[in-house]
C-alpha cells in the first residue's frame, strides 16, 4: 500500500510525478471532475485547521467524491476508548483513503501500519509533506524549475516545515539554506541533516545550515519563513522565542540580501511583525496566496495517484 507519510520516503521520481500531475489538474480541472466519483476520503483532525480542511474537502468535491470531517475529540479513538489500530482497520472498510492531521507522528505511523487504504499525512509534529509539495509547485510556476535554485529558510529550524522543505528541496536538486539560532532546540535535527546531505549529493543540490541570517539568505532565489509559535509551543515561551528569532525576521533589509527577483513564501498562518514584516508578506515579491492555493491542486494529485485514479 502506497502512503504519503514523509517526503523522506518518496523518491524524486514520485515527487516529480505528483508535481506534473498537479500542474495538469490545475490547468485542466474538468478532466478530473469525475475521477473520484463515489469515492470517500476520511479526514481525521486532531489539530486546528483552515487550509488543510478546505483544500482536501473542496478537492474531493471537485473530483466528484466525498470527504468526511472527523475530529478525534469527539470520537472513541480520541478519548482512548478505542485503539488507533482498531479504529483504522474499521475505517478502511468504509472509505477509499484516509488523511490525518495529528500531533504525534508515531500515531500516523500506527495508522499507516494498520490501514488497507492509502494514508496521507496532512501534518504531524515531524512532517508536513503536502505543504511542501504545494510549495515546490509554486516555486516551479514562478521560476520555471527547481534544480539549481537557492531556497533560504529563516527562523525556527527545528520544526516539521523546515525538515520537510529540506527533504523536498534536496531531493529535487535545490540548494537549501537554513538560517536558525544555534542549539538543539532551534536547529534542524542531526538525522534530518544527514539524510538531506545524502539526498543533495544524489541530486547535485546542497544543504547549508547556519546561525547567520545574512549568510543564509545571500543570493537566494526563494525566501521562506514560518510561524515562530507552532501549535505545540506553550504560550509562556512566546516572549523568549520572539527575542531569539527576531534577528531572523524577514524584513526589507534582510530581503535585500536575496536576489532582486527572489520570491517570498510563508505556509500560513502568518503574523505580521513577527516572522516577517507586512511590507514583505504584502509586497510584490510575496506569493503566499499562490502557494496556499496550490494545496488543493497538489493534494488532488496525491489522492489521484495513491488511489490509482490516473
């Protein structure tokens, strides 16, 4: 059974297949309007969502299918009265694919272990592959390619988006640069860096990790940032984290070190005055809403491919 758990497990060829299909889905949606006719996607949510729910649910509807929103807080699985394995074995008898947005990556792995239908990671504390596939689609649309581009990420290096960007970028031949505070709490995980060094060697890309924001962003084609306060971060850590990350805020002065035609990205939600300034996210170099739109196109492609509907 094929799943989308993390881009670490997907080959460059699989990523390319999805990106090419997503491009066709976006350009010719009518071709796919009945591709998931009478098919059902179960959407399991443990974490809050705007873009994820809307894009998956609307995507299934636009392909002639149906999506069920299922919040774990109102279920036996969420209350601990039923095991994940029993819940997923049961759900697999009713639906054609399962999408899950969870806190613990281990819970997603448990779902995939027992599912007899495709499982799609819509975000865990470890990985956010659907977002990064949408990001890669947006970059390719704006820049015409992926290989050889420099992608600079500024901010919290120890999070799911950073790690997934590193996987996706290095697998597709990009030069990924991460600017984050030094220390195990803020830098990318050592095992992720080791994997991405290997992927970069295979794709002619590269990986560069530094605590110098200017060195990270210098001559970048793509500048990316993410929230400093992810869902799992306690509120009492906010002031400390703001102070730690403020040197990595993407503002006009820092953007000036990137290439003049660099594009700016944030996977959203975004707070102006924190990880970026309003002049950047609302300025002409920002493609954050193009990036957000692509969630629906690339997720349609993922569903179609995993379900064998193309």
